[in-house]
């Protein structure tokens, strides 16, 4: 086969096509990375929110341990008519704040007749 016919059968991508494909790929990857970062921040925020409420429930028990130094906890406890009211305000390291109040009343034993 002559050289001219072999060259005409070979087809590839031109430099312009390759550059356009690379630019399109870069734009798509940047968009996906931004979406991934937003999802990651959302998951982290949700995890911190759940941890805040879990800690608030733990702290609302009459005998509860103190949390770590990163968390700021304000606890108020009052007694009235044999019941104990506990109000908790918690601030997470990320700045989220939650408030929870609980009323604990001891169950009176029923006397059997």
C-alpha cells in the first residue's frame, strides 16, 4: 500500500478536540468536588446535632457525668412537690446550641391491701 492511503485511514482526535474534552472534564470534576464538600459539611453538621441531643439527654439525668472540655453545659436543677426539674443548655464546639428540660418524679409505691 502506498503511504498516502495508509495516512488517510488513520484518524484520531485533533488537538482542539482534546483540549475541549479536558476543559469539560475539569469543569465537571470541580462541580463534583464542590458537591462532595457540601455533602461532607452537611453530614458533619448532622452528626454534631445528634451528638448534642444525645449529650443533652444524658446530662438531664439526675446523676450524670460531666462532658468533655470542648462542650459548654449549663445545668439548672430545681425541686418542687417531690419532683426534680432539670434544665440543660448545651453549646457544641461548632457553636450549635440546644436546650432541654426534664421533670423527674419518683414513682410512689402502691400499698397492697
